[in-house]
C-alpha cells in the first residue's frame, strides 16, 4: 500500500495524516486542465468525516 500524506483532518480517509483510501482521484481545478502548481488541483476522493452528536 502506498503511503500518501494527507493534511485534511476533516477527510474520512485521513488516519494519522496518511490517506487510507484504496484509490484516489486528483483533478485539475482550472478550465484547460493544464497546471504547474498544486493549488490548482483538488482531491475528488475526499469524503467528510461524520460527526457524532
């Protein structure tokens, strides 16, 4: 299993700052899909953690 770092604490797949999803999907957030900086990308695998009330 790959060791993919994740700093999104609100993601269901984040466990101790590592992604536990079996696969991930990362997409470009810009119209032409061409980017050279990470700020123009987004993780489509993100699922918010459920909150217990």
